């Protein structure tokens, strides 16, 4: 009679051990999957941020060219980025956008002073 109770307890312990190990592995897998998803999202944001920075820089260059050389068509980006610019003759502002990333540059033009005689 005592032998049957011991076998039942051993079976319950084995079942409990399997459930605990399975839950631990499932939890670790879920956390690892979440971290990988965050890293993938972060890498995508870095790529879009870089595109937006270069687009904003191109917007400043475009406005400078228009101001000093004459009219020119707005640049078109093949990577999906876009720009919005503003130029009041002294301050040039450029906003680059790619995906959900926005980056901006501002350039202030003023008369240069010379220290040469």
C-alpha cells in the first residue's frame, strides 16, 4: 500500500518538474523573441533616420544653390525620403522625412567678417 502512494508522488513530482521546465523555457523564448523584435525595429529606425538626415542635408544644399545660382527643380529621392524647406534669405531650414523619422537642419547666413588687413 505504501509503495502505491510513493509511485503516485513520484509521478506528481515528475509532472510538476516538466511543467516548471516547460514554463521556464516558454518564458525565456517569449522574452528572447520580444528582444529580437525590438532590435529589428531599432535597426529599421536607424536606417530611416540616416535617410532623413541625408535628405535634410540635401534640402539645405538645394536652397543654397537656388539662392546663389538660380532656380532648380526640387530633388527627388529614390530611397523614399522627402524634404520640406524654408528660406527667408538669411535662415534656411530643411526638414528631412523617411518613414517615421524626421531630422532637421538650419543654416544661418550672415556677412562674413574678415580679420585680414
